[in-house]
């Protein structure tokens, strides 16, 4: 298997900067051991004007067979001879994607230790794969790479045998991609789409493959017109995993639609508060109210559901009474921002042991979230379509079932006090609804009654005598004599995220 990545440059911005981005010196040939062979990185050319990096993967067919016999799932046919004589050493498949992820791990993550400013800069790239399996033909290759920003996607079908043209073309193509992209974007596209085009994986597909897919697809997969096909093929057509991926991609798409995360108020709205409010921003007052409610409830182990960029997690960490803090969000981008905000990489061992960031959808039950003292849904529910709320309600109140649940949401009645907010508009472009105080209390009361909680209401911000506070908070407390509800709706159908 073979891949080349080329770029051009000038004396001021030399093409050899590619070596910094890939973390591989152009003057050396380097070898890396993989589970199925050896990967080699070398540079056929390296000048200021043009630089090409090549990745060559030598697959050991015997090692591949031995690993598949040890419990993995091999894409090779079952026939005895075909296990050793097949296309795996030659065509770029999931084997090559795994090698790509291992050899260029830092480049895939978009980090460049020596020259940090290079990582975020698009540059002219030319990527060539001489032999790429394409189940779906050249048309599918175009449909997959065409929407991703490449100015040119060229595919050349490879003949079954040049000596016998009447045999026609094989399912392999030569692929050349050209365009101006960030290197990490190009590598992440290849990491996902190589096994998708091959429509096979050489290893068993486990639930963590969904996380891998969403990490590599962050920023482009949710909006890709073929995202359903990509998810299905990447996950080896595993129905449950594909459904999970599609749900999380949909929520990521909503979060990316306006470049912000659920749980963040519209900055423009907050900036138009009166002088008293401006001295202490509403976002700060909301966090203070949440912290006070958590302390009052005696919570030590806390979930921040829909944690966004980690502002509340950061505030919780400053109080040592909170011994375990878990931030959960569907967006990989938001979690990466939260990790940077918290400086997790530099955090001391004692402090880092208190905090965990998890990717997950609040519309599905998650065993990792069970058993906590409290859960916070701060400015989250209004980002969901109303038909999706019952799934969230069951996942939080029915399945995770913390002793205390705090829910904050905007009070739509207060919107008339925002000078910059046009009449009839919600505070944030991604809000699917905003409740009045009566509507919020009716919803909270129904949820409390169904799942065995009592509920109290706390105003957040100045409580206007006419329109109420800008933010309303419900404090749910599990009733000691209540029993958890079953995993079915009132009609007896399974709740979303639960098996029938």
C-alpha cells in the first residue's frame, strides 16, 4: 500500500514545512511497526518549492491471518489459500487507515509542536493513492471526496489485466486529490473514507468505533451529504452502532449550524442587560445559582450534561467539596475546547483525577452516568426538538437517576426586556423553543411525577415583578419512597435508546 502527500511553497514559506506538520524529518527514512506489518515514511523530494512525503505499508499476510484466527474479524475470504493471497498488501484499506492513524497521529490531531502556527493554515496539497478499492466505483469516490473542499478529485479505473482489456475494469481506482486544505482535515478524511470505500474492516467493530468515527469526522462528517452511507460502512453495517452514530451526528450538526454549542447563551443578548446585570453577567449568576443548589443538596459527584466548552466544569473544580465531576457533550469540538480551557494536559494528578470528559448523546441511556449525586442540564433542553425531550427525560431521570437534577432554561417572558432582541425572536438561533414560567413548571411537574421526584423552582437573575427572572431553574430531588419507572412509555412502547 502506498500514499504520497505533496505540497508546494516559496523561499519565505518553504514546502518542507510539511515535515514539521507530519512530525517526520525529510532527511530520514523512518520505519514503524504495526500489528500487520511495517510502515515506512520517506521523502522522494524535499525542496523549498516542492515537498513530497510517502507512506508505504508492507503487510505481512501471515501475521494478518494469525490475528484474524485469534478472534478478530478479517476482511479476507475464508478459503485457505485466499487468506494468504489477496489484495490486502496492495490496496489501501482499513489496514492502511490504521497505519495512517498510528504513524501520523499528531498530524491527525492537528498539532505541530515545533511550529504551532502551521497547523491551522490551509496549504496546497496533492494526495495520490495508486490503488484504492472502491466498492461503488469512481462515482462513489467523487460523491465522498467532492463535498470536502478539494478543487480536483480525479479517479482512474484500473484494469483487471492490462493484457486482456476485454476483461474490463477492476473495482480498484487510482485516486488523485488536489486542493488547498489543512493537512489534518485531509488526513482525517482519508482515515474515515478508506475503509468506507473498501466497505470492509480487518478487525472486529466495537462500540468505541463510533467515538473514533466522530472524532475523525468532526467538522465535516455531520454536514456531508453521504454521512449515512459513511457511518454505515465505517461501522461495518452494525445497526445499533450506526443508529448511535447517526443520532450523535444529528446533534453535532445542530451544534455546528451556527458555530456554537448547546448550553451557551447568545452573547449579543447578554451584552444588552441593564447596568446592574452587566456588572455580574447572567452566565456567571447562573453558575453561582447552580453551585449554591448543588452545595445545598450535599452533592459530591456531579454530572454536567451538555457541558459545552467546560465553563461549569471549571467552576466546579474550584470547589473541593465536589470530588468527582463528569462533563458530557455530543460535540467533539466542544470537548476539545473544554480540555484546553481546563488545561487537562498540565493539570496535577490529584486535580485531574476529579474530572472526566465524555462524549455522549443525552437522548440515549448511558450506563456510565448512573449512580451520581447530581446532574446539571444548564441551558440544554431548549436546544432539542420537543419530540426528543421524552428520550432525554428517560435517559436522565429514569436511567441515570441522580438524587438531584438541576435544569436551567431561558424564561421567554423576560425577552421583552432585551433591547436588542426583536419581538418574537428566541435568544439563540439554535433554540427550538423557549418556555414561559407556566410552561416550564408544567413540564417539570410532569417529569417529577412520572419519575418519582419532587421539584422546586429558583429564579436566576433579577426577578422582574412583571415578567419574572431571565433564567428559570428547577431543582428536582428524588423522593425516598419513590420507585423508578419502567423503560416503557405510557403507551407501552420502548423508550428511545432502549432495546425493544
